[in-house]
């Protein structure tokens, strides 16, 4: 395993890639509404990414045909946008996207409710985000990678949720997917020791029911095996000597960041 440590210059480029991606997510959240097709969401995301002079890093990645993964309700990740898939009142929609800024990648995901959603769906979205921040308590130099994994998984499991095991987070930098893999569940090993300058994409994928997932015939869309709802929350982060720097945090989230990061 070769985990890259970013130089000061590289960190600045990663920061800008993250800042711009946060703005993409802000726009998508503002515009997401009932009646849109998932293809409409994808086109908007790509338009915003390119307006910043950046490249959508998902498009054509290993054959994926879009810039934004749009996954609805029981779709966990990698939903392929379609003009025929219409977003409805009460849906929960996971938006996973990324961009390349001057050769450096960022990657982030959010799940949003459309209109009035069920209390159970709202709790799933909230607790998925909270599981990410439970993991952030261990995302600091000197701690171990799988301490993050255990904290995420233990938190989500405490509510009876299923923590997806077939998909994991990853390192990120000049490539979208770099070492190390970052599980969202407790492992028997502690993993590598974290060092300042590591950049990681940490992404809990949490199901309301069973953790088991299946791949659809398009070979991309991953759904819950039991058709339960699923939520996804991801940020690109920078490991430091203290609290991690969350590079893809949105302006709205910054207002609550101190509360979420308190430990």
C-alpha cells in the first residue's frame, strides 16, 4: 500500500478542489425538487463543475456515463441519471459527485429529502451524517485508519441500521481512488497510522435495514437487497496534527461544524 502525503502546494490545490465541489453541492441542494428528472440533476451538476473551469471526474470513469451519481430511495450509490426517472415528493436522493481542479480531485456526497419526507427517512439522513462526524474524532495524526471505520460503524449500528460492507471510502489526490481503502465498519486490525498531509474520502453508506446490497443489470446502480432506504454522506478531508480539515464542507454546514466536531 502506498499512501501519498501531500506537499503544502498540493494541499492548497486540494483545498480549492474541495471548495469548488462544495459550491456544486450547494447549487444541487438549492435546485433539487419534485418533478426534475435525475438527468436534469446530472446536467446541472456538470454545468456548474465546468463553469469553474474544472472537469467532472466521474464522467467516463471506468465507463460511468454521467457527472453526478443520482441514487433514489433504496439506491445506495452509482445511480445512472435518466430522463425517465422523475424525482417525487417524499423521495430521498443521494448526490455523489466530484471534480478535477488543476490535476487534483475532490469527491463528496449528500443525501437530501424532497419535500415532506417520513420521520424515519429524516433520521436516517441525519444519523448517516452523524456517523461521519463520529469517525472524524479519530481522523488525526497518530491515530489509526480503522479507528475511523469502527467509530462510523459502531455509531450507525447502535440505531439498528445496516452498514454497507461491499463499498468503502478511499484515498484521493491526483487520482480519484488512491490507497488506502476506508471501511465504514469495525475491523479486527487498526489499519495504518494516520499522518498529516494524507487526503481521504470518507463516505458512510448506511441502510435503514439490512447491510446487504445488490448490483442492478446496468452493472453500476447498487441497491439495498431488502429494498430499504439508504443514505450517503461523504467528504474529502485532510489529516492534520489536530482536528481534520473537511475540504468539501458547504457554507451552510460550516455554521454547524463546530457543534458536529466537538469532542
